[in-house]
């Protein structure tokens, strides 16, 4: 598909079970899409990491470890831009808790949201649409 | 994608080799392997070396597991030494700004000396 | 999810644009699922090939080379069994033409359906459900 | 995933090296590269060697392209010789039962001799 500027704008949708073993499938599918959008391999690795952390958080917090649910990713590929919309139907987050932690404290935990914030330009949790949450992640190539 | 874990007894203590992806699905296996080492090692262990050369992917749960390992080492007076970080591991460490927190060595030989 | 025998039965859904550049994304996503279902690497490579051929045929024949459409894959993973349902909304096939060709003739073409038939145990084109076709592919581990 | 193609002039004719995935998205690039060779080679070309060692994936469109290449070679009296088939390429050839149709060599050196 092309947008009004005649550029490609394709959407790939992935719906996966909330078992952590499918995180690998998500990573495998996303990586070539990030490359297709024109990012470098190093950028692609980081974007894959941040998306993986967002999926892990859905499993851990929205579904509270219930591995029998599903969530979806809509990945929009444009030249120099990648957008990922993650939708779950689980517990809505307490947005005040999702601020990334300060890194000066050495403890396990709090890193996931830090990675997401460090990698993506836009990170937006929308809890207003009925059940569950829509997390929008956008990265522009610089 | 499971992580393959091998544990080896060495002069200074133990060497843990990880291969594959260390993510939310597999980091509990790494935690279990480390717990086994701490049980075997008791107070005699000088160091736990972890070979990360074959790790293709590591996320925050993998890092959390390494931080826990370091804290457990500290309790028993042992050192945690990470060796041969693969590019993806180096990447997460950079992003987590944790490189200065761990003792990191280019090779297992380097990590084995001075203990 | 578990079926009545208590075994895993998970479904991953993938919706992709009909541009051939996304075949690589389909392959990347399917491979780990086939491995998860317990197939060997060699079997997995063949299953990925056959699914790729089915997707290529949707692009070439159902969509007649229109790269701006979408099609979907529902991949059901069980221990020792993989099922893929491919859905398109394009031209329905002339089922009499889809019989795999005899291999004694050396010519380019006709190989795709041969691969699909050689790899999968069940190959079923359903053209009865409204617009488009549902192709069901099933492979059991032996 | 594009295929990387390099063309090299050799004593016997041309050597085409393919790297990556040869599928519906990229096989037309291979076809274009071969057309270019046939144009340059004209009647003087003894053989077209194709190095398949770096091919990670090949589907029926890739095979169709090789069959076309062989047919074009035949017309000009040249030989098409495939070298160093990677495991995934060997796999599709086996499945297509085409191994006996092509001249296949373990190495480029082997394929270059006796022309
Ligand atoms: N999708 C989510 N739904 C609900 N809460 C979330 C979600 N993502 C993150 N959180 C909250 O943000 C906190 C920080 O998450 P994170 O940085 O990933 O670190 P960790 O998971 O190690 O605590 C979590 O403890 C949780 O309270
Ligand atoms: N999804 C499909 N929709 C319509 N026709 C199809 C479809 N798949 C295959 N066909 C028909 O079957 C024939 C054989 O297909 P195939 O074996 O893939 O070889 P090729 O594409 O090289 O002709 C095609 O020429 C086409 O007529």
C-alpha cells in the first residue's frame, strides 16, 4: 500500500498466545520488518528488544502470568519509520508505575520500561478503549 | 527457543556456558543452573565465570538473572565474572548502562587469572 | 491452550500484505513454530518452503500480481502436528489445474503445488466460504 | 531479504555468486543478472558457473530461474554448472527430484575443469 506521498505503508498483524515461548516467534517476525523499514542491524536489535519487553510486560502484568490468553501486534512499516501497536485484553496498567526507573540503582527489575523508553520515540499507553490496553510504539530513523 | 546451559567445574570455581536466547521463557533455566552451582559451591567457590559468547539474544529478564547471580556471589564472597560478551549482549548492557556494574573479561583465560 | 487430552494447541495468526517481500517475514515467523511443534530442522525447512509456495500462489493467482491486498495464516501448533490455514479474498482457483505436475518433464513451473503436496499430509482448497479461498495444510510428525 | 549477486569473468566464461534468499521477491534479480551475462558472453562463453554456497533459501521460482538459465545455455552451446550447493538448496533439489537434471559440482575448482 502507498500513502498520499506515494511511499510504502504496509501493516503486518501478528496474534500470539501469551505463553513466553512465543516471544521468540514475535522477535523472528519483527526483525525483518525493522530491516525492511530501513533501520541498521544494531537499531533493529534494539527495536526487537523493546518490543519483546512490551510483550513480556503484557504477559506478566496485563495477564498476570496467565499463559492461555492472546495479544496482538500491528506493525506498520514505512521507509524510515516503524510503528507497533500492541493490544491486550487484560488488566489495565497503573500508568504512574510505568515510568522507567532511574538507572543508578543496581537491582533486578524496572529495566523493561527503561528499554522501551530508550529505544522508541513515542510510547503511549491507551487504556480508554474498552477492555485492555493499546500500547503504541513509534521509532523514526535518524 | 530454549537456552542451552552447561556447567563446568574449574580451579577457581565454576564456569557456566550459555547458548541461545536468554529471555522471559528461558531465564528461569539460567536461574536454576546458578542456584545449583551455589548449592554445590558453598563457601569454597572463588568465582563464577559466565561465558556469554554464544548468546544470540538477552532481554531484561536475562540481565535481572545476572544481577541476582552477582548478589548471590557477593553474599558468599565469590566473584561473578562475565566473559566474551556477544554483540547482542554487549548491546543490552550498553542500553542498560550496566557495563560498569559487572566484571567483564574478553576471554575465559583472562577471567580465570588473578583470583 | 490445551485440548481435551491436555496437550498444547496454540494458534498464531499472521496477516500480511500481498507483496512478495513479506514472504521472508512469513518464513521467519513460521520456522520457530514448526520447531516448537517438534519437527526436525530438515522437516522444518521443507514445511517453510511449502507454506511459502502456497503464499506465492495466492499472490500470483488469487491476487493476479496485485501487491496491495492482504492474506492471513492461522498456524496451529500441537506436539507433533502443524496445521496452517491460509485465507485470501481473491480469485478462486480452478481446482482441476492445481494437481501437482509430473516431475519427468523439465520445465520451469508447476513445482509449487508439487512441493505443497509432497510436504503436507493434507492439502485442501475450500472455495465455498464467500469471497476467496481457504487452503488448509496439515503435517503430522512421523 | 534481497539476494546479493556478484558476476565474475573467468577463463571458461562467467561465475555468478548468489547470497541470501532466492524467492519470488528476488529471483527476478537473478534472471536479470543471467540475461546480462548471456548478452556479454555471446557465442564465446563455454560455461556459466553458479556458486550456491551462500544461498540460505531457495523456492520454486529460484529453481525455475536456474532451469531457464540452463535452457539459455543450451541454445548457445554453453554449460550451466552449479557449485557448492548449500544444505537448503540441496533440500529443494531433492524435493524437486532435479538433482540429475543439472551438472552439480562440490567446488568451483571442480566445476572449472574439463571445459
Ligand atoms: N503492560 C503493563 N501492564 C501493567 N503494568 C505494567 C505493564 N508494563 C509495565 N507495567 C508496570 O511497570 C513496572 C515496571 O516494568 P518493567 O520496567 O518492565 O520492569 P519489571 O517488569 O522488571 O518490574 C512493572 O512492575 C509494572 O508495575
Ligand atoms: N492459490 C491459487 N489460486 C489459483 N490458482 C492456483 C493457486 N495455486 C495454484 N494455482 C494454479 O495451479 C498451477 C500450478 O501452480 P504451481 O505448482 O505453483 O506452479 P507455477 O506457479 O509455477 O505454475 C498454477 O499455474 C495455477 O493455475
